C-alpha cells in the first residue's frame, strides 16, 4: 500500500497492510503500536476507531483520490487520524476546511516516488499472461473504475460509474479493453457493476480486480504496458502521464474536474473514435500542470518517501517520547543521499533538472488558465486559494525597523547576493532594488552597474559607506514615488504586501523599469508574509502588466519542500 521503508516501520510495530485485520479489529489494535492507512473512510474508518479506542497512534498517508477544490470534494467527512501526511498545500487546506483535527504535514505523495526511476514489476509477457491476453502485438486500454460511496454528490456518481462500465465494454478493432475495478469496491457494488457488462464481453475484454486489494498485477505495471488509460477523475491518469502513456477523461453526463483546466486539461473520450484518437496521439506532460501546481509541493524527485517516513517517525517520537524513533528515519534519509556513485549522482541531477522543468511548465500552465478569465474572476479565483498566514497583522515601518536594527538574519541575509552573476550578465545601465534591506546586494552589484538605487521603508544600520555610484532612498512603495531604472529587482519583498494592494504594487514596480527580476517566497514564514500564493498565481499577476514575464527557477529554500521560492523575470531564460 505504501512505499515507506518497511524496515523502519516494522521496527516500531507500525502495521503496513491493514486489510487482513479488518475481521478482528480489537486484536489488531491490541498487538500493534500504531496504524497507517491509505484512507480512513469506508472500511478503514472502523479500523481507525478501534486503534484510537486503545490509545494507539493512527496515521493517514493519502495514496489515492482526487481533490477537486475545498468546496467540491468527494469525501464528505474529514479524516479521523492523529496524523495526516498530505500531498501539498491545497490538500492541507482542504483537510483543515473539512474539520481535520489531527496534525497535518505536507510531505508530497510517496505513491509517486516509484515514477522517478520506474521499473515495472512484471515483464510485458508476464503482464499479458496474467491478464489472459495472448497477442503481445495487440494493445490494451485501461479503463479505471472508481468507488464512490454515497456522499454529498449523491447517487449521480454511482450512475456515472455504471455508464462508464457500459462504455468500457465497447468492442474495438484496435485495442482490447481492460476494466480495472477499484480495490475498495464493496461486493454489492461490484456485483451491480458486473450486471452492466454484456454476457458475451468475455470474448473480447478483460475485467481485473474483484473488489479486494489482492490483485494479480499492480496498477503501475498495467499503466506501463497499456496503450492508454481512461477514467472519470482518477489520479491514476496523472500516473499514466508520468509513465508517458495517454490519459483521457470519460464524462458521460457529468463534467469531470480533469477536463476544465484547473487541475488538468485532459482529452475527453466518450466514444470508440475518441479512444482510438487518444492512443494514437502524443503524450503531453503539460497536462499535469494544474495538478502539480496545486497539490504537489515540489518537483517529483523520489524523496517524498523519505520526507513521509521522517514525518511519521518524528510524530511518533513526540507522541510517545521515544527519541530513538527519529534516528532511523534520519539515517535512512542520509543513506539515500550518499548511496549513489558520482555517475549516478550526475544522472540524478539530470533527472531533477527535468522534473524542475516539468514543475515550471505546470505553474506556467496554471497562469495560462487563470489568464483566460476576466480580471474580476481571475482575482477572485486567486484570492480563494490564498493561504492564510499564521500572523495576519499588517506590519508597519516601525516593525521592520526593529528587525533591521536588532535581528541577526535581517542584518546578514540577502537573497539577491547569490544572483549577482546572473544579473550582472544582463549589463543594465542602472538598477533599482526594491526592499534593499542591509544593502549587501546594492553594494556588490555596484562593481558592474554604473548607477544603483536601493529603496526600503526602513533603514538598516548596515546601510553605510555605500559606493559612490549607489544611492539609498527611504521610501514607502505603497504611497511613495519610485525612481526609475533599467532593471528593477527584489528578493523576498512582494509577499510582505497584503493581497488587496498587491496589483497596485506590481503595477508601480513594473512601470519603474523595462527589465524585471524578482525572487518571491511562496510559503508562510510565521510572522510577516502576508500574500502566500503558488508560483503560477504570482506569474498570472505579473503577466497582467507584462506578458513577457516567466518563471525562470523554482527552489526549495533550506532544502525544505514546504518552503518553495520562485524567480520571475522578463529578461532571463529558465535555469532548468
């Protein structure tokens, strides 16, 4: 079920495969220290309750499910586990809005780690043999069923799934349909589904899975060897794209969240011709854009498993005051970092670069989707996705003056200093830094730029003995007038302005010079970040005033996937 280290979890008696214990919940809860589930609705909710009744830790590692948005989500209740390892920031927001009372930690989806350097569990011959297919040259298309118990969407989803079942049974000259039944499907629902399959369908199609988690072949191998996958809204379609397999959406009479562009923009397939066109076409990984932009906190680099294992170990250590639980997770993470040879490390770097490019493409696609809306709707949509900061009081000049005067970090850190080489290569005649802070960057860049101006609405005591070609102005960007320059830059400044005025601030800054270079923190710092948006949403705001602006880089600050930083510019190409 999970890709977490079995050695680590077994060492602390945390059960991995919960399905075999559903018949004897009390016994399982007595003999195990904790429980990890991939979902806690349906049958697992009883198991979670049994463990909690015994005072045992319960942990959710989401392994499936599509999360449409905070207001339209198919799971009608919040999970009841003590800890939830979540896929991304929007995923966490949904949990909180649904009343989740446990500890939520964004770790990324461990399930997706297998696609970093994927190797199928079976050969093609074994896969076809397990499916009962004899012709290796005839492709098969995977039709992914879903289990939708009655919820806030009512019976319409169940009816959609019955229609989908009938659609999958169409006889085709070009492929063999393989109907994959969801592991959580109840026997009653499974029987009802089978009643929608014609009696002669066994002659030309395959039904795999029988409503249990014991299946002859894993979904990943099925996707890998398929000619394509079709579903209503399964995240397995994203996994198909990661494996470079075509993915299409069956809608029937319901609009799928995977076709409207917010999460993805997948091809709609509602007849045989549509399926033929799908499997004959090319695969566009850009269709992952909305999903990665909204639900995965960082590039898919194979490290979500380690982050998840460490989060669980740390949680267990805090809950039971056993410090030794943390060490194995740290050891495993370090082993992962150092195990590769130099050549393997070079391959890893190339892979990371490819995934970074994919992430940049995803956020760029998100901006494109937002930019198709009118201004009112676009700003409304962006505002809805704002992450509420821990500290929402707007900080004034006095607050920042105190930080500049007394805080070590404010007096020494300057995130633009590392950009010296990149910005110097642009050869600007003049440069304006917004929020220049301690002045380290404007002093350093003065060696290559003839005229430099730094503005800030608080003056750092470190601003002294500036080079002769550098001028500092104490200026409020909101109310004051900005000087102009050939190039305007900033680092960790824009997120400090409240969202209500951010467009006015951007308009003023972008009018101050033709060339722009800005570093923006896309996370909550716990004290002064006021506008916390995804990179794609920042890009959309910039592109309202300058359509040439691009995301040129994404970085996890301090190697923390929860602290994503984006670099936006209209004059530098992508560093990926």
